[in-house]
């Protein structure tokens, strides 16, 4: 442990020089040099298809079509399996998942194991259902729920909220499929360490179907993209936003400030990720309920403070969802905005969450699949909807955002205010909260830092699992990845490498392509696993 931290701080010293040079413009030079590549990559991943007056990213179409298909095929699991998911997380079926088996009479095996259950799959895994869910939720709940919702409403009006909810509900089916497969095809090492995720169900699952070569290619492609995404969108971007928020709140700036914030974050992240998924899960199961609780509680305070406007707010949401505001193109545009922001927020279809859920202790893969379907519900249906209501209340009379689509406007990621001023999406959300709870911007900053921290530790696990898939499962490979990850925490906070972050964000979306191919090949296996789990529950009741 001491040697590990010594290595971390030794590597921090060159980063001090890097930060000082960054103040002289080194980060801008790197950014300018890399921007053409980042722009090309983003354009490639977000290749559009014309629909009406809008060009829709093909990746969004793939996500929505896939989610709709899985929702229908599995008979609307977001509704029919919701109660089962809650009961599984509560531990109601733990006796099925982790049965206590009496030693067989006359059994001479070491430890007194029953002969029929020498390989007890329920003992495979590292975390509980709730811990796996908390880890996965911490990887998705973040700035997309705070800033992304503001941008969606500013662009598409209140009606975008309705389509965000719809996308969240159908996305629950996709999470169910990918996380069931994650557990089914995981690897378990001799020491009990679990290795799972899309790269494993692609290579192993497609091999079963006779597509060995395709499975290996897709698995390697996913792992490469996931490592890149973990360094950028899941790490550097998060530390950068946390540093920006803290610097803005306390009125400080400069590369050295970012370095200090990044170094502190790196040490805190390092302490957590050294312990692997078990320690990550223990932290996230505490942080996620806490930060989500603060945010939801504040949102509820504002919702009840504007209780008389609730019917008006939902009226605007439903009217905006189904009433074309600028002809057919306007109607399609609202749907696209809602679906796109929800898909980017909950990452259903990207496959990243399946890596965390694969580590669960269970003998029935479908048990974790139903738990996973709660993730888009928490992320999109609950938290995003509450954010939307707060912003709609803030602009209930239409005076705070100028009219485009008869409601709002955006310029890039900024919201255009009346008078020509601009705010980032997170700033608009902060203003909306401050209008009812003075000083809430300080609490929101704490929430953002916690969101960023939890996202980083979750994505460190996603990236590490992908790294091990590519370079082996030895301790050296483990150490190299973790050190690189911590370096990117500092770089993200100290520099302004917009192009690198842009490139890595596109990598997160690029995960959808190999993952969805795997899901379309393997979804029948999910039905088999669901039948097994439901049969076990029925047998236990009898």
C-alpha cells in the first residue's frame, strides 16, 4: 500500500510542471492539434440520418429501436417486472439466490459440501444486488441529469421531458438484457475475482452461436473503446467539471488551482480504487443514496413550494409532447431531443453498466437483470423528471428563457437567456434551485463533486475490466491502468483539453455499436434465464 502511494505521489511531481506549462498555453496547443481528430471521430460516431427537418444521430435510432424491440419482446418488463426488481434488491429472494445446503449424508468431500452442489454458483461474485445497482447508478447519474435536462428543455421545450421519460422506460428493457448476459457469461478467477461485461458475453456468447471470430473482434473493439471512454468522459471530464464548479464557487482560477483540486481528487479516487469492486461498491452504496437523496429532497421542496403550478407544468409537458410547435419538424424535433438526452444520460445500450452488475453474488443471472432495469428508472424517470419540473417552474411564465419553439433556446451547451446572456446548463439548473432555496448553489456544487467522484470510481472499474481483457489479469496490468487513470484525474482538472474530452465522450457512445450487435444475437438467452429465475421463485413459494 505504501509503495503504491509513493508511486502515485512520485508521478504527481512531473504533473506540477505540466500544470505550470499549461498556464503558458501548452494545453491549448495540444487541444488545437488534437481537435481535427476529435471532430472527425465525433462526426463519425454521430453520423446522422435525415428524419423530417432533422438529422438524427444513427446511434440514437439504434438505441431507441433496440430498446423498443426488447420492451415488446419481453412484454414490457419496466412495468411487469418492476415489483420483482424491488423485491430482489430488498433481499426477498436471497434464500433462492444463496441457498443454505445441508451436507449430504456420508459426504466425504472437504468442508462437508453436498455432492450435488460442489460448484455453488451463488458463491460466485463479489457484491450484493444493491451494491451492484449503486455502483452502476453512480456511473450514470451525474451532470447529464443536472445540465443535460436544462439544455433539453431549452431546446425542445417542456414536451422534451415526456419523451425523456418514455426513453427511460423503454431503456429499462435494454439494461435488463445486457446485465443478465453480463452475469451469465462472466469469468470467475481462482481467487473469486469476477471479470464480466459486454466483451465477455460477446466473445463467449457469440462463440456458442458459431460466430467465434466476430465475437472476438467485437469484444476487443468494445474493450478498447471502454478504456478510452474511462480516461476521458468517465474521468478527465468529471474532474474538470468538479474543478470548474469549485473554482467558480470560491472565485479562484489558474492552472495551479486545477492541479491542487485534481491531486486531491486523485488521492481520494486512488484510495477507493485500490480496493477493487468490493471497496468501490461499499463507497457507492453510501454516496449514491446520499447525493441522490439531497438532490431529490431539494427538488421535492421546490415542487411542493410550487404545488399550485403542478397541473400547469404537466399540462405544458403533455401539450408540448404531442402538439407540433413548428409543423411536423417541430414535433419530431421534440421527440428527438427528449430521446437523445435520455439515451445519453442513462447509457442503456452502451453496456458499461453490465460490467458492474456482473460482479454480483447470484446463481441466477436474470435476478441481476431485473435489478438493473431500475437504473434508467432512477436516473431518467425520477431524477431527470424532477430536474425538469424545477426548471419548468423557474420559467413557468416564459420570462427567463427567450422564445424558440415558443419556449427556449440553446447555443452549444449554453442556455440563452432573455437579454442575450448565456448560462451553461448546470448554471440554469442552479438558478432554478436558488430561486426557491437561496444558497442552494453551494449544496449543488457539493452534489456535482460527489456525482463526479462516484462516476470516476465506477468508470475506473469499467476501464480496468476492459484493460484486463486486453492485456491480461496480472497485478502489473492492474497497477499500470490505475496509475494512468489517476494521472488523467489530475490532467482533466488542471488542463482545458476540450478535444480529448470530446473524443472520449464520443467513445462512450461508440460502445453502443458493438454492444447492440451482441444483444441482438444473444437476447433469446435472456428469456431462458428469466424462465429459470421465475421457476425458482415459484418453487420456493410452493
